[in-house]
């Protein structure tokens, strides 16, 4: 159950697009299309923004999109807004019926 | 609306036990798997355990297997996390989360803080 690898931080200016990568292995991301992404603002509970690698829950802006290639999943956020500044976590279902999170990425909107 | 409320956190000495509860409302509890996820202070999220909708299947992270036990009472819309042989490394905010289609966490509670300290 090794953690997925995410960049510690990313930044972008309002209106720009950013992408956060999430690298796992053949035991998780590479085998299952069951990657999810969560947004967490300081002092708040996480919030689901992408599930099953590419799907958006009801009410989540279409500025958020997910994709996957091999052992790496990605979250792209377009048209950055100040309220997007938060921590972002990826998570994957893994062999042995367990789940593994990434270490988290702090997004700064400049 | 879906609501999850955790309780039972607090300060506990190393080696002791604690039981967390999470009471759900706003959905048909008995039809959903339930998870526990924790977050150490200033750190990232760590999945802890899952229990299937009927209580028939449970799985744990390596870091807690053999010490923690997840259970549920569908008549009370409540899921529990029994934590034994606690250590400082278990200090964290513990969230319960609903298993949307089992494989992701679609609703989260606000969490309850567990501090293991002498």
C-alpha cells in the first residue's frame, strides 16, 4: 500500500489551466479505472470532484476534468479562479480491496 | 440531504482503546458501504477501513489491520471504528465517508480528532 505520487505544489494565474499528476503502479492506477479526486480547503472536509477516473459528480464545475494514461492519472483545472486554491488529493482502488491516496498537491492561485 | 456526524474522539493514552461512531442521515444507510479515512495534523489523507453495506465484507489498511475493527448497526444508521493498541502515529482527524458505488467517497463527515498522548 504505497502512496500515490503527486507534486507537492502547483500554481497558476486566474484564467489559466493547471494539471496535477498522480502516479501509481500496476497494483492500483494502472489496472483500475477507479481513480477519484478530492478538493480540501483549510479546516474543511474533503469534497469529491472526480470519480471513476473521468466522471464529475452533480454540481461540480466542468472546469474540472480527469484522465489517465498507464500508471498516471491527471486532474486538469481550467479557467482558474481564486476559490480553486486548495489541497487536491487523488485516490485509487488497489489490489486487495484497499484504497491508496496520493500525498496531496497544494494549488496556489497567483 | 446527506449528513454524516462523527463522534467519540478525544485524548487517549498510548496502548489504550477508543471507539468512534458515525451517524448517517438523508439516505438509505443500509444500501451503502462505509469507509473511515484519517488525516494526521498537517498531513495527507490515509484510507483506514471499509465495511460493505451488509457488514459482510471488511478491509483494512496495513497500518491498522489487527488493531482496528469496523462494524455497523443498520438499525441505528451508524458505523463504528473500534481502535485498540493506539499509538502516537494514530493521532489524526478521523472522517467517515459514504462509499458511492463502493469505490469512491462521495460524502464526508466533518471528522473527529483523536489524540494519542501520555
